[in-house]
């Protein structure tokens, strides 16, 4: 279901476009300021190694939120937000 940033709640699993791919995020906290749309979310990050031995991390799409291992602040202003699942049904 397509929703607006005003309707996002803690515990929601959302899908947002980012450049040429999608990001699967789980909302951990709501914005602190009244007119802000910056949410704190979790995501899945994987560590890989170049052939030269240099390590780097990159975000991978993962719908299983139990495997998310990183937190990030995401501004959801003017973005399409798809609600995948909602934990809290208040």
C-alpha cells in the first residue's frame, strides 16, 4: 500500500526507491522535530572484499528485518513509500 510520511509508525517495514534500486527499511523511531521527515530505520549491510584485499560495506535488499544489522537516518520527504507490514495496530 502506498502511504505518506505522515502515516509511518514505529515498527513499520517500508520500501522506498533509492537511485536505481529499492531499500527495505524497518522504522525504529519517529522524527524528533515537528516539521521534520527524518526517520531512524534499520537496514541490511554486507561487508565484502575487493581483489586487492580492501574491505568495504554496501547495502543489500533484504525483506527479513531480523537480519538487519545497521541503523540509518532516512529523510522520507517527497518519496514514494510502500508499506510492506505493520507491527503495531493501535
